[in-house]
């Protein structure tokens, strides 16, 4: 199946097409969903010697896993205070350490598998759009004291020396975080899973399942897979596949645009290779990307990518109903130009969207629904680190290596509110935007 037209599709390093499931297959574990969570789980299980089948409705990384901003940094969609309120202070600290572990897992996997197409770039900077340097310093001190995690404080002058915008004040730079090409990373995971004997079937949407007996069956239009364990990792694209999962999260669309190739113009605004995210609860994120559309060069059976950082990838905005990416790109452009007036002539070349899954409590949903039936979903826009650790925890649970997945028990499959929940989510987003606007206006 073909990918949606994104920057990542245009710069893909592996173009392998995988077959659809045909006939009956047997394995230890069948994983439904070929995104970040599913492939990480499959990788860990195949490394441990299990036989694994991955069923993907479209192509590996077709959903939000292969379309996102590419930021890999610790943390979740909700803050540490909320996590502590729901799980307790010590559990909240353990959970945050897991998110740090997820970042390291992705980095180590790229290095171990030599996924050159992922092209990790060190450094993510979080900027404030109002004046509160003391608050940022206090947060950096807490991270150092509690987790031994170093964040670099940047003054307003230091921020504006590399980000030429009057909207920005102070910042924290995370030198351990990084940004990357997520789709190439996923394709690299898929190659390793197959090298280890795992089987990945694309164009194989699951149409039914029988999960109550020790041997479980998952069916597609072309065949079925039988296994002792089933893992659901379908995220925002779950649909009606499983009623418990469908009721427990909201599919939320987010939007990304890619600029034309204009390195000299972009350098009048941005003089850093760090990925940038602002502090707003409804904020923007952006980064320079290397190469661009049409920059693939054939090298044997793979593609080598031209270096350069010639384009700007800018993301933000969420909607509870899918909107035209081109329409939302207009809003993203207005935000970009409002931040950097010098980029008013920078043209948008491409825009796309993807569906994320958000639980009502804004935390990942990781665990065992019933004997041998697992779920790993609802990463709320923070999936590149939390899907990695979520996949690890599910694999550890299946292999009986640990019960660390139980740390997420307080964040269960609670009802997300259906259509009413979507309406509340949209109203909440607008409220957050208004609060951000008032806070910045007072700065």
C-alpha cells in the first residue's frame, strides 16, 4: 500500500513492499499494527527467540508513527504533577525514568542496527513565549536533583542569538534528546525483525478475532494468524477493531507542513540544528530537515540521502475532526510568519496530517486486557520515546521477564467520552489557546 504524500515518504531509505497475509499461519505472538509500538514489541520478542507475526492494514509506519515531527525526548502528554496525583509520587518518578529509557532505547537501536536513514540529530530546545527564567531554572534543578538529568538553561539573549524572534524569551536545551527521520527508523526495525525470522504482512487489515481461548485467532480477508498472545498497537487507526480500545481513546488529528528549499532565507530566522518546541499547551514544533523532495540518490538497493538542512518542517494545531491539510497549513504558516516575519516569503511545498490517540487521562495505555491479550496505545503525541518503552514493557510481560508494565495500571482503558469527548477535547484545545494568548499578552 502506498504512503500518504509526506516529506518522509519522499525521502524513504527502504522501498520494500511486503505481501498480504494469505492462508493460515501460526506463531507465538501476533501483533496488530505496524507502527512504532508494534514494531518495537516485535523486535524485542524476536530478539528473545519468539516467532512473531505483524499484521499491518496499510504499510509499515503508514499512520502517525511515520508522519510525525521526529522529536525523541522524555516526557508524556500530561505533566508530572498529574501523573503523581493518579499514580503516586514514587510511581510517577519511575514512569518518568521509563520515558528517559525510551529515548536511550531508540538511540541505541539506531546505532546497533546502523539505521543510517534515521539520521538522528542531537538537541531539542524548549522555548518560553513569556518571561519566566526563574521557573525554567527551578525545573532544570529538579530534573538534575531527582533524575540526574541535565538540561541547559538559555537566557533570552542566548535564545535570540539563534532563534531570531521577539516572541521567545528563555529556553531549556536537552542535549540528550534528538530528532530523526521516523519512517526510516521504522523501516530499519522492520528489516531487523525479518532478519530475525519475524513475519510482517502489509495490506492485511484485521477483520475479526477470537481471543477467549488459550489459542487465539486473528483474521484478515486473506487468511488468519493463530497465537498464544495478541498485541493491539493500532493507535489512532484502531476504528471498530476492538470495542474496549475504541471507547478508551480519542482520535486527534495533527498537522505538519514542509517549506520549499530555501536555506539562505531560513538562516535569517533559525541558526541552530536543534529541534524547537514552544512551551504552550497548544504549541508549535519545528526543525530543519536534511535534503528534501526529490533528493534521493540510488545506491545499490537502498537510497542515500543528500545532506543539507535546506527546508523547514513545521508542525502544530490539532483538530478532533480531520480537516484539509492544505487549509491547516494556512494556519501553520500564519503562526510561522507571526513568529518569524522574515519568513513571510518562504513558500509551503507540502502539508499532511496524521491521527494520534489520546486517552482521557492523557497517558499511554499499556497492559494486559485479558489473559494473553495486550494493548500498547494512546501515546498522545509523545510516541517516539514512549512507544519504545511501551513495546519493551509489553514484550517483557509476554516473556515473563518483568511486570514493569503494571506501572501503567492507574492509566487504564477508561471511557474517553465518545462524540461528547471529542467535543470537550476541541473546546479544551481552544481554551488552552486562549490561556496561552493571555499569558503571552501579559508578558
